[in-house]
C-alpha cells in the first residue's frame, strides 16, 4: 500500500469516528429534524433525476472544504451553487453537512 493510501485511511477513520459521535447527538434531535424536513419545500424526486434516458446524469457536490484540498469556497451560498449546477446540467446535488472535515452545516442543506 502506498503512502497516500495509508494517509487517506487515517483521515477516513477519523471522519467515521467523528460521525459516530455526531450521529449520537443528532439522534437526540431526530424528531425536530424530521419535523423540519416535513415542513421543507418540495424538491425534485432524486431517483427520477438520475434516470434521464439517453443522458449521463451527474450528481454535483457542494462542500466548503476538503481534508485533502483545504478551503474550496467558504463564502459560496449553497443556493448559488445549486443554480449554477442546475444551469450546467447537473441532475442532482449532494450537500455535505459535515462541519469538522468539510465545513458544512445543516443550514447549508436547508
């Protein structure tokens, strides 16, 4: 195994451990999060967006930073990114909400 693969495994292990802790905390807020999701505006059906006959359906990713690349645009509004991705033909958008490693938040998802 090369050095970069070992380094990547280390960061992945730390991310998994952080997520386990965060998921435990979120479980305590689960009912409030479900209620907020139920009140959110309607979105396009995810699976249908990926089934575009004769087209390659790409999922664009929104994240503020990366453990390997550093800052990627901390001041970009997710809504602006969504409009740009939509205009460029993205079928869907993934929003990273991880704060510790990717600089995201549940507010970014909203």
